[in-house]
């Protein structure tokens, strides 16, 4: 370990010894937002979706959960949320790589620095809350601070003996089995949880075959609490998860999508993702007086192999080219994709390969929270430090396959290695934030520092010998300030400005710069007889916008995880939310509404040769709008509850969006059409410990496209009805 790593470990282990005074650990420190009451007074934008909200619709897809959060821009991929695409305030949603993803305050992405594309995402079925941060408060949660952060809160250990069994069955043989049990017993506690989710899938493969998935998740939590003047708590969390899914990047032509959006071409019949994930997280919390110190030591490993179609062999055209125009010179290649025609030559062979990757993400972080009064001002100070290491090892290979008469694939050549490299990063992050409170005003001043060393090593695809090595380092200092003031009993105002940042990936050349911006927000909150409401305007002024290549946006092996600078850009918009509970006799009527307006455009001319921002070899001109950023996104939810019975409805509207940058009206060939999706849930509590529920996603069975990248149009999930039962004990 380097001297940085030794210093970080030393701080994490030695600082607790200096603590001296409190009777017991505060067991309520579950949310890093501080809970719903603190959210309303934060000098920055934050949203907390608690367990009650998560259980309203029993979603297993994080995309559907985040529809209730203003400022989120996203697109579905497989219909089940297996590999989410999440953006915040106009950041690219592709593989959520511009968002800091965490579980219990610890980085959860496979390799957040060296390979930020999040091909792993925790199962939300085992979470008790979801937190979303935007604005100045996001600088505490790097490495990506421009859009914000998403934190998933795992199920806490119950104080009293408690458990639950949750069984669900539905359309396309969807099955979910979730069980947990735990308790605090004296100074010790435990929680054991198991989860299995599976489905046969809703797509129909030409010639027959699987399009579903299976997921397993097993987690154990152990705690040890030491009360006293200096109260301490240790929590050890260990987890294992795996997935086998018959998923593909291959979509459809526009004509085929309009005819049957749930079709899958025969060329994707062998596509399959297989991964395993292991996690270990030790947390130590120490409280004394108005002070607390929390230290996390963590290690995550992720191994995945995605066997999938990459393109045509020889001098064949790009998959994107064939799917955008399957006529003329592309007609024969289209018929090979669909299995209507056998491969006649090398150019019509299909290159199908294995993208084998192994990730390690580990580190130690500690944060000190202290409160004191000085000059009639209350100061709540948080000082944090994290030393993090992550690596990604890529071994990609492929072989030529012939499409045979009858639509079956036959290997036609030996497997050859196409990419063999390793990327790694070491990062030291330090931040300090001081929330200064007096009367009804809070001013939050923060500063984050990151120093990152990266390294990429490449190896010969035949001999395995090292052929190249690129080292680089970068340092950044990120200030931020936010203010919230309660003007009246019901109305408050907030404002903030901070510097956003997203690091470069390993292997960058001297001309590649990190992503940087100056971000502003201004808004108001209301809490009174009319409910709770928030209105915030934001403006992200990029001095350098960047894109990172991945297979999910159509890049190939030669440039995977490389970075492209796009120059200056601006993203601005408005976020609005409102919620209230009405009472009519014995009925409770919960209502909520969120709306986001977003606009983003480039402010420089550049050549997008790899297709990071849209189509390959596209010359982007200043003034063109960003792709995959809808101008309007609205979610309205309403319910009615009486006694043991409850019904809730969610309506999501998303306007048209571009699939490639452009200006003016969106041509049909570059448009992802607007859609309105309605979800329904019913719950009936039979007994105090027995709950029956039913959900219908996409109640109106709308057929809609969610994306056209990387290879053709892909659909949202069709109508899906599920029945479930929960038994508590």
C-alpha cells in the first residue's frame, strides 16, 4: 500500500481512540440526508424515498422508483432495471457513469474511477430507502459531483426480533422471493436476508429461446454496540449476488419495432450476461457529546462475462448502419440478422464475443461530525477523508459465426482475443463542510479535494506480453456554497453555487481534460396547509463536457472506456415537486407531483468519431441539443386509503427526446417518441401481520421505445401484472 493508503488507514483506526463522552450510539443515523426533517431545511436539493414509499408500488426497477424524483433524466434498457441508465440534471444517463452511486454511503460501482460504467447495480428489493443528492451538498459524494449522487440504504437490523417473507408472482413467469430475519440482543445484533428474482422475459426471440433472467442475493449484517460515555457501534456487512440474463444490445429497425416491439432477432440468440458480486463492509461509529466519528472499510469484487453480438465480419457494415437503413446494400445483412438468410461470405458472418471483465473496488473512509457554537452561530462541521483503489481487467474475445438456413448460428472460426488490458486508479479525497446556522438561516460552505493517479497497461492479444503503459495523475479543488433561509413559517428560499467535476479514465492522452462545470441553483420551499412544495431552477455551465465510451453507446473494443472532450456546454432547467395528504371522512388521499424541465446544448464544434454523444463520425456543431435529455418529465401519483385497503396510481409522462445531437424539430429517424405510462397498485391487510398486494406496471399496455442505442430501437416493459403476499413475524 502507498503512503496515502497507510495514512488513510491510520486515520481511520487511530482517531476513534481520542474520543471521550456519550452514553450510547445514536442508532437512528441511517440516512445520510439526516432524515425527512433535515431534507426540508438543506441548503441544496435532496430527496428521500423511504421504506413506506418504496412499498407503495413494490417496484424492483430503480428507474420506476426514481420517476418520483425531480431532476432525474434516465432511460430504460431491459425493462427490469438490470443495468440502469441514470442521469441527474442533464448528465449523460448512459450506464449511470456520471452519477456517484453508493450503498450505505460507500461507493457501489464496480470501479468508480477506472471504469465508471455501472454494469452492476444493487437489488433495490432489499433496500429500505433511496436518497438522491443534487446541488452543493453533492460535493461530499465524489468522484462525480456535477449531477449529484444516489445512495441506496440497506435494511437496518431491527431492534426487536422481526422478520418478513415476501412472495410475488406475475406476468412472464416473474417470481420474487424475499425473506429476512434479525434482532438486537443485548449488545449484539444480526440480520440475514435472502432474495431471488427471476422472469422468462417479455421479448420473443426469432426461432425460440430464452430472453429472461435469474438473480440471487444473500446478505448478512452483524452488529456490536458498546454503550457508555464513549459509545461505539461496529457493523459488519457481507454480501453475495449473482445474475444470469439472456440480454442483448441488439434492438430493432423502426419498421420492425412498429410491427412488434417485443421481437428479438435470431442473431442475438446466444447473447448472455453472467456475473457474480461479493461485498464486505465494516463500519465503526463512535459518539461522544456533540461529536461522532464514522469509519468504513470496504471491498467489492465483481466478475462478469457478457457474450454478445458485436457486429459483422470482414468489411461488413456497422450494426447501427444496417438497423437505421435495412434496405438497398444493407438488405442482405438485415436478412442475416433476422435469420431469414444464411451467411454467404465473410462479410455476412456475425462476430460474437465474450467481454470478460474483473473489477475490484476497495478503500477506507472516515468522517468526523462535530457541532459547536461560536459568535452566536451554530456550526455543524463534517470533515471527511477517503482513500480508494479500484481496478478493471478486460479480456475480450470473439469468433465468427455463420447464420445458417433455419436461423441457427454455427461457429465458423477459432476464438481470438480482441482486447487485453488493465486499468487502475488510486484516489485520495478530502472534504470539509460547515453548516452555519443562526435564527432561521443556514449557510453551508464546503471544499473538496481529490488527487487521482491512474494507470492503463495493455497486452498483446496473442502473446500476452505487455505492449504499453500509460500513467497519469490529476488534482482538483472543488468549492461550494449554499444557503437556506426560512422567510416565514411556511416559505423558505435556497441558493447555491459549486464547482462540479468528473475525473478522466485511465489511458488518457495529454490532450484529454476532466469534465468540469460551475453549477448554480436557486429555489424556494413551502410547507403549510397546502402541503409541501419545492421549486428549484438550475444551471450547469460546463467549461469541459466529456463522454466516456462503452459498448452500451455503440463504441468498439479499440476505444472502450476512453474519453472524448466536447468543449463547453450548458444545461439548465427547473425542478418542481408537491405532495399533500387529504382527508375525507375515513378516507386518506395521498397526492404527489414532480416535474422537470431540462435543456442542454453544446457550445463548441467537435468531431464525435466514436459515437459517444450520438452517431459515429458525427460532426457536432455549437448550438445542437444533447441527446437523451427530454425537455419535459412529469410524474403524478394519487391514492386512496381506508382501513386495511389502499389503491395508488402513478402516471409518468416523458416528452420526445433526441437520440443524436441536433437543432430544431426532431426528425422521426432521430426521435425517441413521447410516452405516458400508468402504474397501479392495490394493497389489502388481511391481518396485522399479513398483507396481500397486486401491482400492474404499464396498465394501458402502451408500446413505447426507450432508446435506439447502441443497435436499434428497444422497448419499455409491456403490461405486467403481479400478485404478492407479505407475512411478518
